[in-house]
């Protein structure tokens, strides 16, 4: 550590890092440049803007097991507000940065890269760049401006200092290319790192002295609309835009100096179903409705409009409620990039999200307050990917691409949470990510089908194992002789108890047929049971390929035959033009398992999953009807 005195006020100024050449006196805010052991005062540093960051100079933490301390800060302004770059000094003497924007944190380190880098003006959102041997996607382009700095820093800054920066992502990996000092042969600075959860940094000595995220105090501030003088109530320090509820003017409210972005929006086409100021509890947290957007897209001249409600959480966090045709989604903005804009499938959290629709969305009406500068006429390319009940939405402008995750809400849940004074819009059709009750019903029926099918197989096998399955008679059957003479009579066989008798006929037929008239006769009583069966079998070669049809074998079952002594008479009928020496074997089996019963049971059971699958498929056809990938229509209508 090097300590010197401020040449302006004499207060001690500490340089904890040997790499620091610039510092701001915490007493008089003089801007000091270090020359060996002397300090040069080059002017007074501008004041920092108030923000809600829990981090401060002196905050400590751990990253990947290494302790660090916060020794400096640069505060920058960009299109959506301000963010902080905290200068970190690690115990292993590395110097790093903690980016703190809207409650999202990224730890990064300066990295020299051999890959050629394009000029800032040549970059495009979703362009792929190779950094340190890894492909990154450009997600944000900002021409930021330095507001002020504090503590010690490795380079000189000042208010108004221009900082064109590009943010890039590769999964959880994060990169920033800083063009603020590029040019005249100097390459831009590259910083590589990753997004990190607040709790993973094990912070200590935060603003309130706690080791956990401080409870953000949401103190409303009131400004006057510069157009009509009506009060503008702002709920958070990060609010950048407010739309006056009296004259509908859209006002930029940064730094408490309101400026008109749009004089008037005219008469809105839709009134919000959830009034601004409405409070409700969703998914275990209390939220207040502070903003309302109506957005629209035109498809073949037809307008499709939906509504978005900005929610403010208890700790200053933001969520969204979106509504289209009475279908609601609870939406969270993601701190991640999930790929380019041409993907048909996006994978996230173990699920495959299918592309549903892409369009250009235009802001049609604005009411309330927002954490970025928004005005009527703003246009963005949007794409939705669905994996019911969730939907991933990609939104792209010329300077930024962002992703959000929505989860389907039943209208009753929204109504119970916010208790609106007007009826919520009626639900029309199928929502893009509306969960299908038919899907779960189909899964339940399939599970039941397999249980019953297995039970049927087990019963059949058990019957087969315990059934007598006893052969009572087996006899050669000269079919040609039986056809030319009187009906043939078989030998006698004894049936000891009431039984099912299976008569099997196995023949050597080839390219012919035979009709058998079988009569089962009780020798003692003369009781007879008859059956007629036709057996045919044909085969040949056609075009060099063998074919066959029919079967040489057949069987018939005589059910519940009482005890007694029996014989069979067989009358065969063969085609007269085929005097082939057709023959066969006749076999009588007592209580043989009937496998056709199992087949019939399976056929009956399978009808249920076929029906529920049809219902589910019909639902999916309706879901995808208005998408970019409509499915083939199925007959019949289906309910929700």
C-alpha cells in the first residue's frame, strides 16, 4: 500500500494496488494522478448519482475462492439508466472488475486477445466474434458516458468521458469490449468473465453493513409533468421514463430533470385491465403495477395487439405480466443469451423450446413508469419459443438483444392476486404456451394402459401355465380322400369334465383351398356341434420378389363341451380342377389357452390412449394454428 497526501486538502490518499495510477480524494473529491510518490491534482471529480447498489468502497467478497476488496468505482450512464463498474483488488494481486447493473452482477478480468476486433461502428447485435478461442454473441451495443468515479483506478477518467462498449455472451460466459481508448493504433480493451449470483460472491461490509442483499428502500419521488403540470409519481431510482396519466405525454425523468419525449399519444385503443397502483401477490411475492404498454404487430394487414404490465417487487426488482386474448404470462428478464435469431429450437434449463412466431412489435401506447427510455413508435424484432407452460421470448433492437422467460398463468390466478375492478379480458382460443389438460390426461391413460396390458399378459400366461392343455386326439387327415368319399370319421376320445375343445387343422395346401365341415358328436347321446372352416394358401413370384397370402393352418374352439366320449366327422370340399394330394393333421386339445382373448383385450385397451392422443393432437393443432409453423389440421373440434 502507498499513502500520499492530497495536494488540495492534505487528506491521506491510499493506493492499495500497485497498478492504480488514478484516485479521487474521498474528502474533497479532487481528481489525483499518481507520479511515483507524488500526486497531481487535475481538477474536481463530478458528483456520483444516487443509485440502489448495495456495494460500496470497502466492500469485500470472494470469487472462485479468492478474497477481494472493492477499491474503486466508475459510474456510467447509458440508454436504460446508470451502471457501476467496481474496481476489485484480489489477495493474489489480480485486478478485476465487478459490473453492477440493475441488480445483475458480472465479474471480469482484462484479457489480451490475438483475434482481430472490428471497429465499434462495424459491430451488429447477434454478430459472432471469436475471443480467446471461443465464439461469443454480441448482445448489447452502448455508447455510454462516464458520470463520475471514486476510489483508485488503473486509468484516468472524467465526467463526460465517452465509453463505447459492446457486451457479448457465450452461455454463462460474459465479455466486454471497451472502445473508450481505442484508436491511433491502440486496440480496444477486452474483459472476459461470467455472470454471478449476488449470494455466490459472499459479500461483507455492504452499504448497510449486512452480509446479505440489503432490503431496497422504494421511496417514491414526485415530479411535475412538463406538459400539463400533473404530478408524476416515480417508485424507484432506476425509473427513466414516465407517461403522464393526465395528458398522455411521455417524459424522460432522469436526474429529476423531466424532458418531453412525446407531447401526446392521443386516445388509447385499450385501457389497462389492471389499474396502475394495483397491488397483488404472485408466486409468493408482493408486486405493484407501475407501467402499462400496448404493443402491436401487423400481419398481412391485420393488427394483433397485446398488453404488458410492469410490476415492481418489494426489493426494487421488476417483473412483467403480459396478456393476449385473455391469456396471461408472468415474465422474468434473463441475464443470459440463448443463441442467434435463426434457431428453430432453443434449449434452456433442460427443456427444448420450439419456435412459435417471429414479428416486428411496435409500442402503441404507454402509461406509467419504466426503467428504460420508451416511447410510442419504438420497434423491436420479437420471437417466441414455447415449451408449455413456459415461453422464451427474444427481443432485438439495433443495439441490444435480450431474452425473457414467461410462465402461463390462469386468469383466475391474476384476478385473485390483483382483484381488478373491471372484468379481465375473456380467454379466446388457445394460448401459445397454454398447458393442455389433454396432455396430462393422455399420460395418465397411457400409464393405466400399460398397467392393464401387463396384467392381461400376466393373466394369460398364468392361464397357460395352469391350463390342462391336454392333447386328446391327433390324426392324419387325407383331405383329397375326404373330399372324394363319404365324410371321414376320426377316432374316439374321452372328455372327463366340461371343457373347451380346440380343433386344429394343419395342412400342406399350396395355391389352393379347402372347406372343412367339422361335426363334433357325443357317441352316447348323439349331441352334435358343427363348424365350417375355410383354409387357403397361395404363393408365387412377381417381378423377382416372392409373395404369399393366407395360411395353411386353422383352428376352431368348441366351448363348454360336457363330459363324454366324442368323435369328429370331417367333410372336405376341394376345387375340382386341383386334384392335388392335399392332406393335413387334425388335433383335438382340451382347454388350450386362447391367445386371441389377449389380443382382443389389448385392442380394446389401446382404444383409450388412441382417443386421448387424438384429443391432445387436436389441441396442439389449434395452438399452432396462428404460429409460423401451423400443424396439419385434424378433423373435429375440441374444447380447451
